[in-house]
């Protein structure tokens, strides 16, 4: 009993010390992750070191919203859709050329309507018909987020140990402990055949101390647009990175489709132009 009390006391002191430090982490599969950076003609910049990549793109890709929505409580301050986050991962990995079927496409259609109405310049070739790229694959994300209140059980355990029970504020601290978990899936379909050619799941878990938004585990940050503003968002971002990495393993085995011309770049660019058709 004395040994148990000693270990519990050490654990409580460590808990308080870490809370004071404000260390933030989240568990992602077998390792940590930071979803951040950019993607474009210069390739992936400041991307997660855990990001799994392809040597060359295999096809053009469009992202589709899950028709069943996303299972996340309304009380969380999260973006309405994870699609922008997954778009970033898909382009950073270099496995796909991403085409827009959302706001970007609506902007193109609007410009075409303005041109036909005679508002735009007549010789403007930017919105000429027949220039759009087809999406050879469609990727659909799925998300389920849950939170388990574990603090009451921990507080009850501490109340049974006299040494810990007498530490001021400890019971109140552990009452705020919550376990957050995100489970994600990515489904890849061939638009030519309608066949689902690949699927992958991802998961991430964190322990939230509830003190100034502290999180323990293995995550450094989220990916902007609201996914790095809350502990819930960071866990979800980590889960999508995990799912993406699992998907890339399957994508690498797909035969490359014929791709559109590379994205033009300036001569001042140090990086190569966007890759075209992969050999093989």
C-alpha cells in the first residue's frame, strides 16, 4: 500500500508539473504529426515530416463532401468541413493533381457567365470553354469525433488515497481530464469505372487536462482554417494525416493515368514545374 501511495504521489506531482509547463501533444498512430505548410509549384513546403509522399502524381483528383455529413458535436468550434485540410495533404504528398469542384469551380463558372454577358474583355482567354481538367479520381472523407469524460473516475480514485486527497486543487484538476478521439476514413473512387480502388482509415487520440487547453500525446499543431485553434481540431487533423499516409501506400500501386500539361512556372522558380505523367 505504501508503494502504491508513493507511485500515485509521484504521478500526481508530475501531472501538476506538466500542467504548469503547458506542454501540448496528441497521439497519432505510432508517432506524432504536424499538419502545416503549403503546396504548389515549389512542392511541399514546411509539410509534416511524417507525411508519406509519392514520387510523381498518378491522376487528377477532386474532393467530395461526405453526403452523410461529419459526426462532430455542435458545441465544438470547428470548421464545417475537413475537405480543405485533406486537399492540402493530397497536394503536399505529390500523389495527385488536385482539381477544384467547390468554390474555385463556382468562380470559373461565374467568370464564364460574365464573359457571355459582355462584361469581360472579348479577347480574354482565361475563361475560354474547354480548358478545364477532368477529375480522374474522387476522394471522399469521413469523420467521427468523440470525447469521453474520464475526470470523475480519476477524482474518485484520488479521494481514496489520503496523501493525494490532501493536495490542494488536485481533485479539481483531474475532474477536468477528458479523452478525445478522432476516427477518419478516406475513400478513393475511379471516375471512369466508378470502382472504389482504395480506402484507408486513420485515428488519433489525446488526453485533455482541461487547464488552459492543455493536451498530452504526440501532436505539435493543426493545419490552419480552424483546425489548429482547438484541441479537438488538432486531434482531427492528426487523424486525417494518419488516414492519408495509409492511403498513399495503396495509391503507389495504381497505374498512372494520362495527366494534363504541367502547371507553367516562371524561370525564376528554383523548383521544377509540376510533374506530368509518371513513367511505368
